[in-house]
């Protein structure tokens, strides 16, 4: 298990500053700096300012505060994570990987460390290593969420081979099984099935999407194009009609929009 002290400092110092405007960050940095003038050896204040500098985009200043905190015997876990994240932002992943490797040694069950490691590998275009680290992150995360799967899929996409796309299909299906119906994942699955020439499987997935969708016009059109690829002309023409019918059920404001007019023109062209 990751040491409690590491969790404590991550919760205390990592979360409260998200989303601050630069003006507000300037004020917070100035306030902490004034406190540090009175208490220069206060590691809590140094860590707080380091995080504020990071949020402000002053990543080297952030590193300098982490270094001071480390010299004073501050909590190693949060300092190592701070180093790794700052070096990533500075475009020097080799230094970040040194820090994150130390953090993993210190806290081998800390899933966030593997996620940062994966991001560092991605910045080096070490996609296979990134995949292994993202996989570790997912496996160690109890409450899984969509971005974790997107990260792993993106790493496979960066490789771009048929084998990588096939592996990505398995990840998308895992995500749908774990998280339930997600339109972005369903669309990604269809894209990957088409890219790997699995047209029948793509049609089957599109059929599921059409069944559940409130707006069906674009899905019908996409399935029609797949039927055309398979030379199933009658089924393609039926879906083109269904797409037009779906458009006609929309409110006038949407039905008469430029995008809908362009969509109808595309459908009518395919009908001829």
C-alpha cells in the first residue's frame, strides 16, 4: 500500500488549486512567499508554493521549491511526484522518469505513479512502454473511469499497426463492459472495426447504436455506406431512406439547418 503520508500530502497540496485563474494564483503565490520569509524552513509552505508555481506554469520554480523541501527532509513521495510532473511539462522526460521510478520503488501500489510514468514514456514516443504503464494504472485502479481507457487506447493508436488496432478493440470492449454504454467508446469501436476491415462486426455494432440512439440519421447513413462496401445495395438504400425519415422527425429549426441540408444532399447523392 502507498504510505499514508504520501496520500495525505497529495490530497492536501494537489487538489485545492485546480482551476485557479492566473491572477488568483499570483496572489496566492505572493501570500505564501510572505509566509516563507517568516518561516523559510517550513516544508508545508514550500510544497504549497511548489504546487502553486506548477499551476501557474512556472515549472522550474516549482522544482526549486521541491528541492528545498527535499533538503529539509520533506515528504519524499509528494516531492518525487512533483519533480516528475514538472519535468514532463518542461519537456525533459528523462529526468521525470528518474523521479517516477523512485516513487514507484517507494510506493509500488500507487496507481497515479504508473499513469505519470506512461505520460513520460508517451512524450518520448516509447509507446510500448507507455502501454505497459497505462495497463498497470488501469489494473490497479479500483474505480475505473473513461479517461484511463482513452489514455491506453491513445497509446495503441500512436503505434498504428493492424495488431495495435486489434488490441485497441479489446480495450474498447473492456471499457464498455466495465463502464456500460458510452457513445464515444461505441464510435471508437466502430472506427477500429472499419479500419481493420471487420465490416460485419462494425455493422452489428452500428445496429446496437441505432437501436439505443435518440438521433439516428447519421448512424443510418454510416451503416448504409458499410452496406455499400459489402455490395448489399438493397440494405444500403433502405438505410438511406431511414436516414431521411429520421431527419424529417427533427424540429424544423434543426431540420432546416445548414448541416442537415448538407447531410440530405449527401444522402440523395448516394441514392442516385
